[in-house]
């Protein structure tokens, strides 16, 4: 008896054996009344095949392990950290001329990114298309992210470093307030002064506040406010809608006795349009920031009660001009020809949330973004 598997049956079992078929044909030839072995319907075969071939649901994005568990490689950079600007271009010359041809949607759909989503996007229109005034996150993995201040979740506080749970909770809350005031405040994003953010910083920390205020007053290459604050030139760009998508994490650990150290690693996605334009030319600028903040016990340290001291800050910008002059970020728009210095650095995926920011910014310079 043959037992060849049928490709239309689950588990590789035949729908009708050779022996049954032979008996049926013999009885039919003799005029027998035996019923024919019933073959599954076409619909049943289709459903069976679909269920067998359907892949498992794709895994969602991960933000990686807590920052205090990541290996700290290489020598420590200076307190102000490093900043890298990443302009939107691609390996194809046609995309450099018309950035709108860059396909920035995920291979498996943007609501639930797949493991392959870190691959660079390919040129082409795609069925989904790019951002519009009514759907500024269309084609972006950030479409499914939480938005605004609610996306910055504060972990449960416990006593560490000789500080009470209440003091640790204050440090976490103040860090969130700083992130919101420096990256989500509508007036700051439109080029205004980050007064609320500055008010959270400790005036007793040497140089920090004077340097920040100097960068806002007279920005230059060595004093650039965008290293701490997300600001766009209102004469050049305007936000599309009020929503900013956010994803990241906040952790904490004991610092020196009488201190708690808070680490925050967050990515912000801003839909922007050229100032004065209508519905044309919408783009997205992505900013990733990593902050390390300290809250110190004033009875042990030279510190102002309830104010934060900045231990370190780093940032990476994607889909902006290589020249962030004037104290603003300058988005790259699909309706404008590339200007300024051409990017020369390594291509990066701005939605790669697993690579520590240190690994992204090492070497500095201006690179390319694989998608927006």
C-alpha cells in the first residue's frame, strides 16, 4: 500500500489512500452502491493550507536592557556629551535629488514592526505612501508609539543611595518634567526659550546653567542649544499637528552616598512642514536623547533642594541638515534640493532603539538615515 502524503492535508497524512481509491473504483465498475470516500471541500483545503502556512505574529519593538545594565565601553566623554546630525539621503543618487522617493515604511507594516524592520528602506512609492497633514506618521514605525508626555513613564521609586523613596520619586518626576519641557513644549519646539526646563536645573552646578543660557543667547558650533533642547526655526519649519510620538525608558540607581542617578533614553518623532507651505513637503525629524541626571541631598552636597544636576547628555538627530546653525534643527524636506555639507558618515536607522546611543554617536560627523 502506498502512503504518499498529500500536500493538502495537515500533518502530511493522505486524504484518500491508494487502497481505498482502488476499492472505490472496483466497486463503481461493478455497479456497487458503496459511497465514495469524501474529499475535503476546496474551502476546507484552503483554510487548512492558510493556517499551516501562516507565520507567527511579529515581535514588537524593544528598548533594550536598562541603561545601567549596558556595558560601558571606551573612555568616558566630556560632560556635555557628543552630538551627531544625520541628514536624510540614501545610497541611490535619485533619492538624494528627490528624498520623497525614499520608502520609509516597514516591510511587515508599521503598527507591529518585525525583526527585519531595521533594514534600510528601499526606493519606491509603496502602497501606504508617505506622511500627509491628516496622517503625519503614516509609513513610520512611530505610528503605533505612545504620544506626548504620557509616553514618558516614571518607574516605581524605592529608597537608594541614602535617599528616601519620596526623594527618588522627586528625582524621577523632575527628570520627566525636564524631558517634557525641553522636547515637547510647543513654544520651545517653535523656537522659544526653554524657561521651564532651565528652572529645573541646579544653579549650584558649575557652568551648566551659564553654558545653556549662553548657547541660547549666542549659538555657535561650540555652544549649540539643540544639544539639550529641541527647537526649530519658525521662519523655516512648522509642526504638523500637535502630536509628537515618543518611545524610550527611564531607570535609576544609587549614585554616591546621598545621590540618586536617573538615566533616560528617549526617541522623539516630529512631523514638520516648511513654513508657508500648504499640504506639500511634510517630513519627519527624529531626535534621540540620552540624559543622566543627579538629585543630591542638600545636607551632604552643595545642591539646591529639588533641582537636578546634569551628569551627562548625548543626542543624535535624523533627517536634518548637517549644519545646525542658529541654534535650531533644520529638517530636510522632500520638496527641497539638498543643501549644505553632504553627509559622509555611516547610514543609521533612527528607529533602532536597541543600539546604545554611545554606539551611534561615536566618531561624530554627519551620516545618513535609512528611513524616517
